[in-house]
């Protein structure tokens, strides 16, 4: 179930247009983790036949009767430009998306708080995954280059873990490819 958030005194925090920046660990750190091979240490496993890049992100599991689940996601191609019309967050758990296809995708995020403000947009290099920290506002994954498949690692529990915020139409920033 999705819980809708509405505020009677919405203030415009949104720019008219969002600039899409390359995804990097430092810039994304306030929102979550970048999951990638580049720049991470590894160690050999399976009698030296494989390298393990260990603990690239932590799975957060708050709330009652929560467990980690692994799912597969098929994402349709999104057309850009488009308006950012809503954001969501998961108060009790993290959510990771790891691409199975070598295609970039776009992430729109905002820091945890009562309403999404100061939105930021990032584009992956096609081989990076992301893990949203619990409470991080985010838009649905945007796949403007191609349909994509993802492994999703997140929290499963009988309680609600999705808060949805609809941005007033007059305040919806435009997102377009550079």
C-alpha cells in the first residue's frame, strides 16, 4: 500500500529545470550508495576463480517482521523531456537497483525530510547500481535510453513502506537529456 502525503502549505523548492550530473560516490552519498566495480577493493574467492567486491551497500531493514528480498524489475523506456510529478520514499528500509543491461539510467533524489526539496538528478555510466538509504526521496527509475532489467534488493514486511508525494503541477521541474 502507498501512503500519499499532502501538505497544506507547500512551498516551491523546485527549480524550473533539473540538471543531470554524472553519478559519483561522493555526490550521491547523502542519498545512498553507488554499487560498482570501479574504485572498490576486492578479494579472491572460489579457489581464486572469482573476485568478490564485498559490502558495497548495506541493506536497511527497520520495522516489524521485516526481511530482505531480491526481486527482478523490467523497466520500460521513458520519454524525455518530462516533468518530475512525484517523489516517494521508504521509511523503514533501503532499496537497491542493480542493472542487468549495459545502459545508463537516470536517478532523481532529494534528502530525507518532510517533503522533497532541492532535487538532484544523476545519470549512471550503464554499469553502476544504486542503493537508496531509508528515508531518501526518489523518483521512479528513468530509463530514457532503452528498456532495462534490474535486480532489486529491498525490504519486505506486512507494514507500509512507501510514502508518495505528488508535486503540484505548477512546481514540477522539467527533466531533459543534456
